[in-house]
C-alpha cells in the first residue's frame, strides 16, 4: 500500500500548516489476519491524496478506521494536532471526517435535502422543521461544490454520480475537514468521471483534505 498526493493548483484555501488528519502506528488484526501493521498516514489541508494498493493491502480497513466502522487495536489519531478517539461513525463525522463508500449510504425514499441534513434538521418557530431553509441550504452547498442537484428530488431516482454529490454535500454540511472517496469512479461514465474530478478539485480549493482510494 502506498500514499501520494498532488497539489490542486493555485487558489487552494490552505489555512494552516497543521495536518488535517494524522494516523500514527495504526494496527488492526482480525482472527488469523494482520490487516494493518504500524501504519502512518498524514493528510494535508487543501491537497488531494491517492491511497493505492492491491486487494488485501489494507486500504478498506484503514478508511473504515477513519470512518469509525472499525476500532484500531493500536496507534493514535489526531485531527488538526489534537488526539481524538473515534469509536463510531458518529464520532468520525463529528470530528470532520466523511467517507463516501462505494455503497452509497443514503435513504433512497428521502429527498436530497432530507438526506443532507439527516443527522439534524433545522427548525423554525415552535420547533417544527424548516423545510424551506433545508432546501435553500442544500442548494447553497451544491453551489459551493459547483454541481447542480435538485434538493427536492427523491434520492433513489438519481444516478450514482449525483448520489455521490449528495454525500459530498453532507460532508460540507458537517464542516468536514477530510473527505475520503472509496473507488468513486467504479460505476461512472467517462463524462461523470470528469465531473467528479472537477468537484474533487473544488473540495481541495476549499481547503479540504481529500483521499482518493
């Protein structure tokens, strides 16, 4: 397994020299298998990193530890220099890490806007859900990444490429500092791949550390 990154070009909004995410000495073992052995991984703000390796190299295990799906057996995780303990997907999202897996984790019967704010809907007077604000905020998030998706559309009716954009918009809604894309082009057409790469560069320009698996 190897790690590399490239600069997204001028205009990247890198606010600090402190790494967005650091993993040091990460170990993970399953019965009869050493999946990760003393792995170090550093992500820098505003850069796009490639995580590469053949099947069984440990890529999926590493990103699942970042996502809170698996717990690490040893090692430390730091977000912007602060050590954190990620025990669940909720912890990961709270710390500013969003992993977009190959299997999109959205509720197909919900609208795009409902999925984006699934963890907490904005409310208005009397505590009722402010649907107008949800749709407006969703549209503003898509504007930030330069991709147009109808916030009122049913998520299950969208192609995979647009569902990925919904996941990315969710990341921005939670002020994610790290976005991990797990083999995101595997089900996309050439035109959709080109659009995805444009959005990934836009995320880096916003100062987000991006991992491309």
